C-alpha cells in the first residue's frame, strides 16, 4: 500500500511539473512570475513594442511581429531592423524555452533593457517639428530694410546658410542667401550689387517662389521628423531641393514664424537615431 501511495505521489508531482512547464511556454504571466524583475519588464516592454510596430505596419490584429512591413513605413524600424530582429529572438527564447531547467536560458541586463525602452520611446514619441531646428527667439533674421552688406557679413561670420526675411508681423516673406544673390546677378545683362543696397532691392530674387535651386516649405509643430527628412531628401522638378522648413502654428505661410529647420538639423540626427 505504501508503495502504491509513493507511486501516486510521484505521478502527481510529474503531472504538476508538466503542467507548470506547459504554462510557462504559453502564459507570459506565469513566465514572469518565475523570472527576475528585468526579464518580466522586458516581456512587458516587448509587447508594447510589438503593438507600436504592428500599428506602423497597419497590422494591429497580427499575432506576428510585422517588422518587414513596418520597416517600409517608418524610419525608426528601418534603421533598427537587425536590432529589432535580435530583440524578437531573445523574447522567443524566453517565452518558448526548449531546455529542461526551470531557470531562464537568457538573462536580461539593465543596459539591454534600456536600449529596448529607448526604441519603444522613439516609436511612441517621435521627434516633431516643434522641437527641431532653431526657435524664433534665437534665430537670425532679415527685414526688407536691412543692407545686404551687413547680411552677407553675418552669413560669412556666423556660418548661416539662410536668413528668413520677415515682415512687421513676423511672417516669412522671403529668404536671403547666396542663391538669391546669384539669381539677382543673372537677372539682367549688367547688374551691380553694392553693400549699401537693401534687401527690398533684391526682393524679387529673395521671395519664396523665386525660380532657383531651392524652395521652402511650411509645417505645423506636430509634423514628424521623418516627414521633414523626406522633404529635404527629395529632389523636385529634377533640380530643386528644399533649403529650409519653417514652422508656424498650423503650417500656413501667412502665420508668424515659430522655428526654422535646416537639413543639418534633421538629417544628421535622423541618421544616428
């Protein structure tokens, strides 16, 4: 009788171990209860990461992590595709273990967890126009009454590429830059430019719609950085590129200027984010 009871106890214990192992393989909560805090946090953050990635891929109902589709839709996924695949593989090792030990095969470090959290933050809170470039209060600008000699000196001295020309209501009415000066020189057979000439005398070449190799766009503060990067990297009409992007309250050119964004402000950060 003792022998039979011992056999029953061993069989019950075996069934419990089998049920616990099966639950670990399918239930994230059960998995997390046996792991350290970092691993539990990693599983939770990965699920949030999956939600954002599949949202970008327009596949919210998919059970899979739709990395390839999301990479075509968002630069954050595209630039970090290999790292995200690595993170996915680690998650699979933790949630679908193939070993017999009750201890996890992979240990999640705080530094690795911080990387995963940073990727999640980039997807949930992408940089937007309202935080890029130079705000109006720190921006060097021009007015129609300024002398071009003074503005040229400012460009050479301080390294500016564009000086927005503002009216009395802080609205952008043109841009003073090298392209505008060359456009003015080529407008007539004989053209003289003196240091004491004012911007208003060159205004036809400085206006926003002037026909040279640069154009200028207006965006609202909530415009994502990725959209602005695409503006700068796209060639228009086979010869024209966006030279600067101006931020106004709703992206309307007739509103007061809030910020100016140049290609350097966006593309350098975009490549390294």
